[in-house]
């Protein structure tokens, strides 16, 4: 005989299944509010990003265009090669003043030949429309090819920053009346030169290849040294951090005993990842420059400082990638007789490689935008000479980096430098997009699912 439950009174149902109770209404209202807050947060974030990008591209795209004046110039032998020997050492003694006179004569002659009206303007007012970097450009061209002496060549010379700004819409006649560096008459002449086909605006390759320029030549400033310095930095940081970070992660995750010492190490690694970057700059200044005697402004010192800052991030990302490998992989390898070392290097590490590469690239991308530690080790210096090749000691030569160049240009008074600062941010963003895209592609290429 089995016991059976004594049927009791049926549980009374309140309301209908098709009608929401007050509790259910409150739950649904809370869920709706949460979704609304989430959507608003995403919209605000996207709107902020759009405003930031719009501002940067609005102010920086014009840096990739430059206004030039094209006209013929006679390379007079009595000016550039008084001895007539075509000896570069003798010709190098001629300063840019002599070449400036050649440019001035060529421009005035072209304006006169075209019949362009210059009423009310002196010769100085006309020639001041050219960039002060023009004579140096012509001098370098003649010294590179001495056969040009005695010939008449066509040149394209930068206009000064104010004329360039007028063509781009940054300078107006109203501002010119209050500006001691430009006059409304010069702007009128710029319009006439443009109508005559002498003045034009085109892609500014020099912005990507030229070194920095002084405050009086903003139109000639470029990112050449900063791009090379950033490439040196990233290459050295990769060399310094990847082997050390991966080795430390493998030991801590696979071989290190679990005790207080390893717990202390793990805590300190996490803490170092949160230390402000300027602290690493102070550390690098004290150790590598003051104590180690390494040269300031060199890519090597900057890379060492950035490596100290990036290493904790790479260790954390690598440990997470190793930890994500299923334990069954390790058990299977050990079960068929593989040693611990073989298990790690033949099975665990290859499977964790996508996460390791992704974490490393993202760490480098984050380090590429760091400015504060590089300022403290002197990479904000005004550098006009390109560093040597990487195998010729170029990592010890003075250099700068893209974020530092952005800071340097943004702190200068001339509006043309602010334009170039925004342009440099665009170049930096392109580098970051490329590195993040590489991380995504590597992860998809090597990722394995279980």
C-alpha cells in the first residue's frame, strides 16, 4: 500500500494570465528604463566621438594641402659659385641670403612678365609672401646638382603661413588688417596670382616627410622625424616587452608555485598597470638618464620608459590568453607522455598565440599615444635632423614621437601650427587604426574554438 497525498483545496489564482500584475508592471518598467539608459549612453558616446573626429578632421585635413608659387629662377653663377669651380664645399659657403635674392628676382620678373598689377606694393611686400624656407629649398637643390648653375629652372616655393591660411580660408581680410605679418594688399595679390596660374594648392607631401620647422616657418613643418622616431619606439618596445612579458606570463601561470611570493608579484603587476604614465617618466629620467648616462631625446631611452609602462599590460593580457586554453588540452598532452615544458610550448602556447598577439598589439597601440613620459626624458626637443638608420646607431640619435609633436605644435602661437597639430593627430589615428585592425585580423586568423 502506498501513501498518496490527500488532495487539498485548489490554489486560488488571482487575476488572469493575460493581465499584468502590479509587480510585473514595475519589472517591465524597470527593464524599459534600463534599455533606454543604455541606448542613451551609446548615443552620447557615439555623438562625442563624432564631434571629436569632426573637429579634428575639420582643422587638420588642410595640413595635407599646401599653397605654392611656381615661377622660373635663374641660378646665377656670380651668386652661388663665385669661383666657378662647381666645388660643393665652396658653394656651401653661400648662405640662404644669396638664394633668397635669386627667388625674389625670379618672382618679380614673372609677375612683370605676366602683367600682374602690384600697385601700392613694394618689392619687399611681394617677396615676403614667399616662405622663409624657400631659399633653403633652392640651396639644397643646387648643392645636390651643381649642374644647375647657370641655368634657369622652374621652382615651386611654399608661400608663407598667412598666405597659405588665406587660400585655405583660415585668414580673412578683416584679420589681415590687425595682423602685422600680412596685409590686405598681399591677399589681393595672392588672388591675382592664383587667377594667373602662378599660385596653386596641392597635396603636401612635405607634411609627412619634412622635419620640424621654427616658429617663423610653420608652412615648412613636417612629421618626418616624428614618424621615424615613433617607428623606432614601437620596434624597440616590441623587442623589449614581448619576450619578457611572455616568459613571465608562462612562468607565473604554468610553473610558479602558488604561495605568498607569487601572490605579491601578481598584485604588484596589477598595481603597475594602473600607475600614471608620468611616474614612469620620472623613473626613466632618474635611472636611464641621470644614473645610466644615456642620451636625452633618444629613441632608446623613450623605448625603455614606454617598455616599463607597457610590460604589465602585456603580462596581464598574455596570462589571460594562457588561462583561456582548456585544461583538457594540458591533461591530454600529459596523458600521452609529454613533459610539462612540451605541453606548454607545443600545445598551450600555440593555442594562446592569438590572444597574446592581440594583447601585445593593443598594448603597443596604447603606448604609441603616450606623451607625459616622453616629455620627461627630453623627446620634446626641437629636432630638425633625421636619425640615422637602426643599424647605424639611429636609436641613440635625438628624435621625437607623434604625440610629442602634437603637444609641441599645439603649444605654439601661430595658428598654422594648430592646423598641423590636428593633422598630426589624424596621422596618429591612422597608425592606431592600422594597429587595431592588425590585432583583429590576427585574432580571426589564428583563433580556434572548442
